[in-house]
């Protein structure tokens, strides 16, 4: 190697070193910005790094109000509520069409175990805005006639029904979709390293610049209670969504019998099987949220079969094994990132 070539190489290495040191110091001097608030009958918590130290809370709160004005079934004036009471809606905001399109995708791939038209059954069992009436078998058979995503038609401008009794409920996708909206907003403002959590689900983008490592989240032990919550697993995430569906907190007690909030669209009843929780990790949170609901409906055995067919989905499934011992299934794609507590 000639001296001239050596000088070029050394100069290049020196410049790379200087840049690396500058980038390291820049990252070290950035303090995380943390904001939180309330939305969708739950809370959100966001941590992000911004060299300009901008506070986006007001913008995010305004954005979430618009999302709620589109998909919140507890708001009688929202677009989805108007749709449920009528036969069609012309989109006034851009936040109703995306969850409809995502729902169509997951309904098809999950063979209907996730289906947002389950709303009449959700209401009947007391997990929606309507007054519950704890249906008997004949009432369930009647309500099931209104369920089925094939009754929903849409285009870029509007959504309509082929059966006016059909209704939509985005309880199984809404919080994940809300987390995606926040994430997209922050990305559009140049934020690369962030942790967005809305109702226990969200997105982990880039890394935690304070630690220089991927974001780390805990997954609740299914034996947790409202008063005593503890983790069964931890996972390191970078550029992945996260969501956990489970029935340990959200249920109704009717005459001493517990009813899960997860309703099987085909059977018409709250699910009762060995799957205790399904944590799903994908590129966007709406997809993860919908699949988490689907897995909770189908149970761990069918969920494992589906996961083997869809390598783009990663999951941690916790289910009751023999003698009440909690068994855990982890997809190969994330196994190295997961720590299970004894």
C-alpha cells in the first residue's frame, strides 16, 4: 500500500472516529422527554428523544381526540356510533378507514376469530356501551345473525352495511391503532427513538439512548391481580410493536360466575379455554392488537398453528398446562430476546 493510499485510509478512519464520538456525545446529552395522559378509557405514556427538546403533548392529545371521534363506541356522536345506528357513514376524518381495512385483513387470515362485527354480542354480555342482558342460547342464536364482516362494505370515501342490524366494535384493535397514530406523528416530526404505550400496548422504535440498548418491557404473569401485579417475562424490542391480550382483569361476575370480555364471534359466548394471555409483536400495533384478540378466541393450539404459518408474527403465549402449571410458547423469531422469570 502506497503512502498516499495509507493517508487516505487513515483520514477516513479518523473522520469515522470523530463522527462516532460526536454521535455518542450527542446521544448522551439528549435527555428523554416523557409525557402521559388519558384516552380511550385508559392512559398513555410516551418516552422519546429529541435533540430539539420539543414537547408534543398538546398535539398528541388533539390527535387522540380526533381518533376517538372516529372509533369510540362510547361516544354517541363518533363516526362509528353513527354508523352503528344507521346504515352508512361518509368519512369526515381519516381515522375510521384504516382500522376497517386492517380488520378486513385479519378477519380473513384468522378465519373470523377476530371480527369487529361482534358488537351485538359484546353489548349483550355487558362489555360495550349498551345495557347488558346476559343472553340465553336462543337470544345468542338471534344475535349471531347480525355478526359477520361480509356484512360490511367500504371504499375510500365511506362505509355501509348490507344488513342494517350489523355493528362495528374496535375494542380489539383501537388502542393498538391509537398507538400507531401517535408513533406515525412522532416519526413525521423526525423522532427515531421512542417508546409509545397506550393501554399496555404500543411501539418500541429505535433504542433507549439513556441505556444505549433496546427498549425493555415486562409481560404480566397471568396469576396477577389488580392489587398484585407482577411480571412473568421480559423482552427487548427494537422497531417492533407490542400488545398483550388476556382475561385476567377484564371480566364480569354474574351470580358468582366469571365471564371473559373476549367473545367468540362464531359461538356467541365468552371464551373459556386454557390460553391465559397472548403477547404479539409485529411491525405495527393495530395488527398485533387484532391478532392478540384472535389468538385469545382460538386458543393456544390453533394459535401456534397460525404462528407457524405467519413468520411475520411473533408471540408469547401463556396457557394452563397440566396440574395448573403455566406453560409458555415463544416463537423462534424473538426467543433470544425473551427472559422468563422462574
